[in-house]
C-alpha cells in the first residue's frame, strides 16, 4: 500500500462510518416497526419512486450527528429516464421533524428545482419544526415554502403524504401542483390533536382531523387517494408522465396502439339523447381518449365537474367535463374552484384543454349564493378564457346560462374548435322557465320551446359552432382539431396581468 493510500485509509473509513450511520435512519427497531405497520421507510419510498439505482443523495451528513440525515432524505434521481429532485421526511428520526440542517436541505432542494428546471417530489410524514430548534441560535435564511411559491407554474411539484404531517411541512401540500394521500396513513393538519385539544378543548383523532377522506372530499386539498405507499408513488410516476419537465418545454408525446382516429360506437349507448336523463360521463371519457390514459383529479370534491389528465392521439390533454350524474351537471362552488385551479395549472404546462359541456347552468339557490357561486363561477370562466393553450369545446347535450360560458362554449374565447352533438341545446335559461318568468304570451312560449327543441341547427346556421358531429365521429373530430395546432417553436412560462375574481 502506498503512503498516500495509508493516509487516506482512516479518512475514508471515517466517511464510510458516518455515511452508514446517516443511512440507518432511526435504527433497525424503528425501521422494522414502520414496515410491520404496512408502511414504507423513507429510503424505501425514495428507491420505489426513482428508476433503479439512479438516486444520488444530497446532504447525507447534515445535522449534529444525533439525527441521521437530520430526518430529511434529499437528492436527485430519474423517473422514467427523466430527472427529478426528491425529498422525504423520515418519521423514524425525531418524528420526521424539521431541524435547522433539514430546513436548509429543503430550501436547497426547492431552489435547485427552479435552477435546473426539473420536477420536485416531496414525501411528507413529519411533525413540523423541531421544538428544540428554539434552543439553538440560527440566522434568518430562505425557506422551502418561499421557494415552492416561486416554483408554481415553472416546474411540476407533487406532494405524497404517507404519514401524519403537521405545521410547516403540511403547508407544502397546498403549495404543490398535485397532492396524493395514502388512505389510513396520510394526514394533513395545521396542528395535531394534542395542540387542538390544548388550544380549543376539542378532542379529535388524527384521521378525523386531517385524514385522506377529509382532504379528498371536503377541503379539496388532496387530488388523489392511494391505498398504500407503493400505489401512491406509482401515481406520482403516472402524473409526471403527462407533464413536461418544466414550463420551458412542451408536454411529452407518447406513441401507442390507440392513438389514431376511430369511430366510437359506444357513445350512442352511453349518452341518452334526452337532456333530462342523467348518465355517467366517466365511461364516455374512457371511450373518447386513448385507451387507459384517463387519470382523474379530485374525483370526490366538486363532483359535478370531472377534471382529468388524458391522452388524445398520444398527446397529453387536460379535460374538464360536466358530470350529469351529480346535480345534473350543475356547477357548484366546489366544482368551479376545482376546475379553475385545474385549468390554471394545466395551462401553465401547455396542455391543450378539452371542455365537454352538459349542464343546466351554475347552481342556483340561497345556499349556493351564500357560498359564493357568482365569484367562483367567474373565476372558472376567467381561468378557462385566459388559458393560452389549444381549446376544444363540445356541447354534449345542453349548456344553459353561465354554464355555457364557464365551459368555453363561445368560439371567440380562444377556442381552436367548437363542436356540438345533434340535439344539443343552448339558452340563457330553459325555455319553459324563461317564458313564464318573462310573462310571455302562449304563442311566444311555444316558439321559445320549439326553438330550444330544434337543437343546434339554428346555431350551426349562424356558425356559432364550427361543426355538428355524429357522436361516433367525436374522437376523430377532436383529433383533427388538435392536429391543426402548431407545436413547433419555444414556449415560456405563463405570465398574467391582473387578478382572478
């Protein structure tokens, strides 16, 4: 052995010892308890997400030596061959709490995502800032939440909630583009049950306070719920597959066996011509878009509108569709807010927008007005009007009042293509109600009803629609509309002037 090698030997042995201790997480006993509970330890989650052998850690030796990796595993890897940055809270170390070094790693990771223009994936299961931080002086410094705000509309960000997450860590979720929670394990709250009990006297368990069902169906914070951590990480990979690495790139095209035009015979069975009969829009989407490509976002929240990513001819698209099975497709506050956020994020990453309208309007009534339907509907309208992406509209059966506007029916709202199916009906309000409200005479009422029942023909005659199509031709017509879009040249992040309602 050379003299140099002899001198290197103790240094390298010390490095390897420190690395081994840092990678041991909370120790074999704690790690095994996590596995016994049906959960994945933090390092297993990172390995599950990234392509095999591609993860490279940053800040392995961070911390004071008492908290391995300072309870936050960070680094870079590949997902389906594309670079990502990954951070995972480690519950086996100090409850996954955020130490000073861990906070630095979080901020560094988010800053790198913007600097290198790559997606960021965060896995949450921690207790927020570590209580003992207050015992150690530290200077003011940038934090990861500031960086996450700067990432919005620049690079895709996704949060996976695999355990209880409170305080600062939990705030990463509402700042992310997409949130996936593990059922029965993932929880989000501003403060956990002990603090709620101490401050408010409310005795509540973690699941009731901030479990997956709370945020999927009520707060609207969760976009997907997965049965376990592996399914959640597979959902991350699937969601990223629709998106470009950043807003300076276009969405990736995926070649496949079901990317060409074809008749969709099943639509004649799935869609009742009678606009008063309900039907489920989900099977319609499954037939229209490339096989197996539809991924719904927030299915349990604002359920009268479906928001989904899908592929059309191999191209990723964002879909906003009324759901006639819920409120007859009427758009309530939750549905409008969900759709507005979805459209803004999809447009930020240059996904074409497909809008399928079948609604009686925005939801009326005292409860809806008090909840703010006018403002929420206006926000949805503004978001889809502003979206500077190819927009393909279809009036499936009906769209009344503001319900047609928020679904992009007007071809002069930047629509690339505006279509209707035979029998489609438009109007300020249903003709019978409108005639009675206006106190019209019998003849006028009959004319109003007859005009409504005439379907889209009068509107087609004035070029209100670009075309009326047979339902079986709808997929091919949408593909033709998408084909007219120029896809060459550079793209830039979206810049808007003015606020939304």
